């Protein structure tokens, strides 16, 4: 494995570098430079790669930056889970038939994940939005069928 935690010749999964950068930023006790992030990740990445990742995270709202001398210091505003949730939201926003996408997503969940999602929706105090989706025919199960359990 190289110093960035990657086996030689193997590509990282989508979002893996972003998650690694966010992890490094969360370990910092104060805003840090891209060079600090690079060093924290083992120094196996080019400085320009770290800057590119930080810039992409900035565009996604996952980090903030402020000018410090001639460069910037970076602070996380989201963790890896928040970044994954943002990617899921962005994918959903690109689809015309949100109800079908969400139905297919839910039908692919394990029983445990489905229960967790139900519990989170109940706790979110956003039940009116979920109820509205069911009434409007856009929510999971809105086609009148029950989902098969594995």
C-alpha cells in the first residue's frame, strides 16, 4: 500500500478521497492548510490533487475556507456521512420521477436499514411531508403494492 492508503495500481472508489480529506479535517483542532491535509493523509497525493478535492468539497458545501496570508485555511462543515447524504440528494434531484426512485431505493434496503429509515422519519418531525408524498402518489408503496421482503 502507498502512503495514501491505496494499493498500487488500484483506483479509489467514488468519494473515497473526499471522505479521507474530510476525516483529516475533522482531526484538526483549528482551520488548516491544504499542505497540512496532504501531510496528514501520508503525503502520497500531489498538493494539486488535495487542492482539487478541497475545491470540490467547497462547491458541495462540505468545507469552508478563509484567506490566511497567501493561501487558504480549510474547515469541515460536513462529515463523510453528510457528504454521502448530499450526493444522494443531488442524484435524486436529477430525476424526474422522484417517487419511483425513492420506491426502488427503499425496496433495496435490508430490513434493518428500512426500520432505521422509518425510525428516523418518525423522529424528524417531518411526518407531514411523508404523509403528503403518500397521498400524492409519490411515496414508497404508492402504486398500491406491498414490497416483498427477503
